[in-house]
C-alpha cells in the first residue's frame, strides 16, 4: 500500500514539473516544485538576458518551492514556447511574490520603465521577430499605477495591465487569474491568434536599482 501511495505522489510531481501539458481542464505551463536547471533556466525554458548579470535559482519560500529572481542593474527573464488556442483555455493563472521593487520604477516613462515582475503572453504572427503581439501583466513600483493599462513605452506591440504596484503587498504570495482572451480583444481591438508562449521578466537597469521576485506556477484553464 505504501509503495502504491508513493508511486502516485511521484507521478503527480512529475506531471507538474513538465511545462506545456494539456490535461483537461487546464494546460500546465510550469510549476516549480521540482526544478532541473539547464543553462541558467528551468529545463524546458530559455534564459534571455537583455542587460547585466542574470540571477535565477530554485528556492524554498515558506511552504512553497519556486524560482527566485534577483536583478541588480540588470534585465533578464525566462521564456517557454508552445502553441495554445485561447478559445479553449482563455484564463491564465499564476502565483508570484515580490520582495523588492525597483526604486522610482514607473512603466509610463522610458527612463523609469523597470518592474520587479512582468508576465508576458506572446502572440506571434509571421514573421514572428517583427510581428509578435504581447499582453503583459506587471507588478510596478509606483502604487498609483495599480489597475492602469497602456502601451509599452519601448515596444508598441506590447499592451500592459498593472495588476500589483508599490510596496503594500511585498513579501506576500499573490494568486492571479486573467481572461487573456478578453484582455487581448480589449487591448488590441481584434481576435487573438494562437498563444506562442509565455515569458517572465525582471528588470532594474533603467533606474540603476535592485529588484527581487519569486514565481511558483503558471497554467491556463478553461474557466
């Protein structure tokens, strides 16, 4: 009996550790309970460095296992590519925590456009390098920006929704859920193409400061 129970537990953890698995009614992108790091990113993900030195590692935060990100005058993130129809899985769910926001960060100005946590949903059209739309969910530094929406000051194809802002909820795990299908239609005024992947970024290079964030899981769901 004990062997059967432990076998079931091991199978459950293995499934959660593999990103990009459709298992009705959810599509698992990543849950970082068991992490194998490869070239600076979890296995199955790609590390992207824009500026400075990246710092990503597997860590325990209270009762949760997660990825830890620290940016010191730097900008980097991890990306996972896959294809997904939002009409089938319209809701994006994730759990994140921020322990340090970039001082004076504000997404509305290019010189202060730093955030401790940015979650991007990618919508590529051919040619993808020039024609990819982004829906981005931010944890901004300026508390007055909470709930605001807008276009990125550095990339016109990126539309932003600020879900968290400021220091009020620092060091608290926050569970988020967004209807990305409806967000895309509202922000871009058209039907979305298939999702081509997601990316999680942190940056502090413009404000020459430090940011610190944690990520526990990401998945799409039908409802």
